């Protein structure tokens, strides 16, 4: 990789142990800006192009970011320019950052449930399928001897065991299995073929052997059934490359992913991400790489702010300043600003903990025995422009926003659009308010996320699903048009009162027809271009280049506005 840390007059840049004095930026630019980067997962690859353009004209006074924006802001604060960020994105295999934790590392959470007085049904079922999923053989014997849940049957067994007639047992248990399958099919939209494949697996997990006679199956058989159930549920619910990654893993890895998701709130551990981030930070700021001594906020040449959401205290956390509220006061009088010695990569790991994707980050209080769960900062502030609201200066705030569109208003009287609107309001209302507060000195570069889909991507299950939706929309459109025609014919022979009512129906039908036509127009573009998504961790080099170019195009127009603003400030100061 040919990454080139920019360097600064007060800091040195290194690569492979050699000081890169030729890259030190000794000619500081007069015009300074604050940089704010929003979250967006894999979409963050688009930031490098915009930064490359802004680097030509301005220097960064301070930067802030959330999730993917926090990663970008930290690298800028360490000295990377737009060109070097492009190289990092180019060489980095984003899918490698989705690291499934080791089984032993996620078994501690179910163990807590096992020791609890009341245990949830899922833990009961898992322990009955195979106790080795949750604890070792020695632990199992100890807990069994001490009348733990391992010595008890789950609720289903308690209900069925008193029944002596095999016919009654089979009929009753088969009914329950089918009901469970029905619930799963509704929640996860399973088709009839998939349901048929899962029926025996669910029955085996809850009650019986393969031959449908009453009795417990072997642990190996039940594990196999659990694997089939998990893979079936996850199929079509995850991006194809993530599903393929899971499908290729062994039983322990798949179980580890499930336990992490169920007990820790995230499928992936994020440990590889921390090591990668630490490597890039140290390559820019230190002569030698030592991952055991992480880069701290105090080492950064530029002021950095990283956002995370504390779900233990229902609050936003602004690293590093808010660490003072978590026990990071000056413990030793000789060591000033103790909170500034916090690891930058750990703070970013907290900020990019996408719920259900990455496990929450655990922030420990160094003074008290307290732990706090931190997740993606985007839940509370995805565009942290408020960070620089209190700075009493005329330095412009330059925001970099992934995407050019705005959320559509709620149009339909259905629950899901309302839920979506509530979530959007929760995540964006505060940031939008701060944008309005800073209206005279904030400039937002909205970066297009359009990329060209690959041929195999077009033919993938996701695209095939789009084709099915398109076909369904066409059929529905045809029926609506026929219905409208029938209504129109009825108006010719109806009374005035009936005609008035029919016209209302015709108007409503016209509205539905227009909506479907707009939907079909959108499908026409799908094979030519699509927007990059948060979980597109399998971006190709050409798609990354497209995002980089989108950033450059978006930045050029905004740079002119920022320069005009700074020129006006300079002229105003000269006049005074």
C-alpha cells in the first residue's frame, strides 16, 4: 500500500521506521475549517474524494464523526489526506472486518443465564439440544448435580411426558411444531418449499427423533437441525456475501455468531477492526508499530471528537470529553488530562457498533466497578455538527453527508411507514436543528452514493427478488386499471349520488396507479445504477473508485461557497 500521511509542522510522519520529512506540511494554509462526517458503514468509502478536494484549499482545525464518519475523522486527525485515504479504502478488504467471535468468547453470557433463578426459553432449548453449546462437561455435571436447569426439561417436555398414548403425544407435539413453524414463516417470510424443509428440523429440536416416535434425538442430529434452521432464517435477510461467509463456517462458528447475536446484541466482535485501525494510526504517528500501546487522543495533531450512544444511561457520549463522566478524571495529580489518554481506536470501535451487526462496546469505569454498553453513535447523533456550536469563532463548519436524498414523508396510514418515520426523526431531528442553528457558517457536501452493480450482483437473489416485485407491481397495475375502467362505465348509468361516490373511488384509484407507475420507473434504473448500502462490505475496486469520484464532484461546488464565506470574513475584519 502506498499510503502517504500528510504530516504537520509539529508532528512527524513515519513509514516502515523511516521519517518522512518530505511529507511534512510546513506551509500551513491560512484558511481553516471544522470537518464533520456522518455515519454510513461501507458508504464511508465516498469520503476520500471530497477530502482530497478540500485538502487542496483548506487545513483542518478540528474534526468530528460518527461510525464510518468517526473512522474518517480519526484518520484525518492522524494526518492522512484524501489520496492516502483512497489507498487505504482500495487495499482494505471490508468483509474481513466482519469477524465471527470465538465460541469460548461468547459463552460467558449464556452462563450467566444458566446461573439465574429464572432462565429464558431459548437458553432452555439450547441447553437441551446440546449442553456443550453453553458450558463444559465438568460445568454441566456440577450444575446437574446441583439441580440447575440442566436437570429439568423445558416446558414442552413437562407438558408431554405425563401423556402415555403415543398417538396423543405425536398429535399434540406435531400441532405445536406446526404452530412454531407458522410463527417463524410469518416473521421471516418463509415460502412453502422452505417450510417443508424445516418442519422435521423444528420437530426434532422440540420433541422427537427423525421417525417421529417420541424420544430425544442425539446431540449431533439436533445441532444439525439447529444449523439448518439458522441458515434458512438468515438466507435472503443478509447481504449475499455475509450469508456466504456464514454458510462456509463450521458449526462452532455459526453457533458463536448466533450466541453473540442473541446474548450480546451483535453477530461480529470487531476485534480485527481495532487492530486495523490501530495499525493505520500508528503508521502515521509513530516510528515503530506496537499494537500493545494504542494511539491516544493526546497524540493526535488535530482535535478529534467521536460519537457513541450509551444504551445503559440513555445518552450520547462525545469522546474524549465525556469520559470525565465515566470515571476518567485526573486520578494522578502528576498526570494531567487523564481522559485524553483513552485509545482512539477503542472510541471508534464504540462509535461503529451497528446494532445486531457488531457487539456493543463495553466501557469500564477505571475507579468504580461499573460497565456501560455503547453502540453506534448514529442512534442519537449521526451528523454531530453540534460539536462545534460552542466554538466562538468564524471558522466554517464543513459537513460531509453520505447521500443526496432526504427521507420521504409519511404518506400511508400503515404502521411500518410510521415506525420508520419515528426512527428517522429520533436519529436526525437534533442534528437537523443544529444545522439550522449554524446556518450562517455551515456548508454541507452531499455525496452521491450511486454505483454500478456487477453482472453477478444483478443476477443475484437480491436482484431476482426485485424482478419478482416488479412483476407483482405490473400485475397489480393491470388490475387497478381494469377496476378504474369498470368504475368509469358504472358512472354512465348511475344516479347523481352514486356518481359522486364512484368519482371518489376513481380519484383514489388514480392515486394508487400513479404510485405504482413511479415505482416501476424506479425499477428501470436498477440494472444500470444503484445506491451503495451500509452493509456493502463487498465493494469492488471499481465501485470504490466510483464513490471516490462522487466525493470529488460533490466537493468542488461546496468549496467555492466556503471560500466566498471566508473571503467575506477577511474583508469584514480588514474593514474594521
